[in-house]
C-alpha cells in the first residue's frame, strides 16, 4: 500500500480512509487499520506523509511490521525526523524498514545513524541511495 502527498490529516482521510469500510463505526475503522498495518507492507512517500499517517492511524501503528520510506531529494526537517523516530519507537512488531532515495552523506547521514537503535532491536534496516535507484 503506497501512501503519498499527505501534508494534513484531512488529505489522508480524503484518500486512504475514504472507503465506506472506514465510515461504518470507530471500532471497525480501528480494526481495519490494525489489520492493514499488520499484514500489508506500507510504502510512504516522505517523512511528512509518514508522520501524518502515523498520527491518523493512532494505536494501529503498533501493528506495523514492514515499512518503506521514500525520501528522495527532499530536505530534512529535524522536527519531522524527531516525530518519525518517536513513531518508530511505538512499533514493537516492526521487523523491516527500508529507506529509498536517500543520500548516504550530507544531511541524511545523521538520519541514517539514528536508525542504529532499530538495528539493535533486531529490525532489518536497508538503505538504498538515490543514485542506486536512478533518481
């Protein structure tokens, strides 16, 4: 499941959560989000979109097992990075995190170093540079 271009919660709600299933009741919405997070790898385009999704998904993010973050060619906001790492700490079932489209040096180097705590937790962390992806 790819989640893209969501700067505000209402953008996410208008796209991903617009399905009739999510309008049935709060309990079904929560259970459906938990199921999606647990069983479908999430591919999120950008830190801002990731943070909006995590905010909207609420406690369902504790079920995330596989996450791909595409951060190609974007400057890093350290406030967004902090929020992203806080959300990752709330994902005890996370087994795989793949970063795509990041540079291994410069401003991304500190971000990549921050992923060491995930490796220590046993998370398989992979980093694919923008050059390797042909971006």
